[in-house]
């Protein structure tokens, strides 16, 4: 039986510095493979682990974006206060 979670599978490959959108696309493809029900137990566990790593990367990106937005909002607020 071929390994359906092969790292050489283009659907599983991620660019070196993937964008958030690329990560979400990879996660969606992983969910499709899991929901298809054609993976062995071991393949499904590997696929699940891959998905969890992608989720961690997504969460880290969202955290960084939130910090940037918070910083910008604080700077804008400080600028408004100084103008008054």
C-alpha cells in the first residue's frame, strides 16, 4: 500500500516561509485526506500530527498579527492624545 502521507506529495509540501493562506490551504487538504477515510491508522496519525503543526504555525502568525495591530492602535491612541 503506498504511503498517502508521503512528504514528497505536493499537497503536503509547504514553502520555506509559508503565508497564513498557504498554511490554511495545507490544513484544509489535510482535513480532506483524513475525512476521506482511506488512510491507515498510522497514516492518519501522521496526517493529524502534520495538521497540528500547521495549526501551531497559524496560531503563531495570528498572535504576531494581533501584537502588531495592538501596537499600531496604541501608537494611534498616543498620537491622538498628544494632538489634543
